[in-house]
């Protein structure tokens, strides 16, 4: 929860830290413009966005890559939602 809050509340510092991590892992950082542009396409949330997994599975079935995908129960959000409620944030949906 704290990491997500940090990413949303301190985006400039977060971008710098992410780029430092990239440099540490790869030996080279990305240009600031690349990080800044990419950051505008990201949404940081505590919600696992279960609907996105369902959409990908449905698309894979449509494409013939998977058959009869059952995703019921794949997410147990009980503990996450208890914490979110305690913090006064909206519950995650499965």
C-alpha cells in the first residue's frame, strides 16, 4: 500500500528511482523523456484488476489458443479488501 501511495504521490522521485533500478539491472538507464512518456501510460493501484485477466482469457479462447478457461476463484481478495477498508480506500473487485 505504501509503495503504491509513493508512486502516485511522488511521481518525479519514483521515476528517478525506477530509472536507477533499470540502470542497476541492465547497466544503462533510459533517457528521462522515455521514462516520462511511459509514466503517463501507467496507473498504479492496489487492485489486481481481475477484469483484465478475464478479458485476456476470453481473447485467447476467441483466438483458439485456450479452451474452456475457468477463472472463478483465481483471486482471493479477502485480506486485501480488509486492509483497503481499514485504510478508507475502495475495495478491489474480482
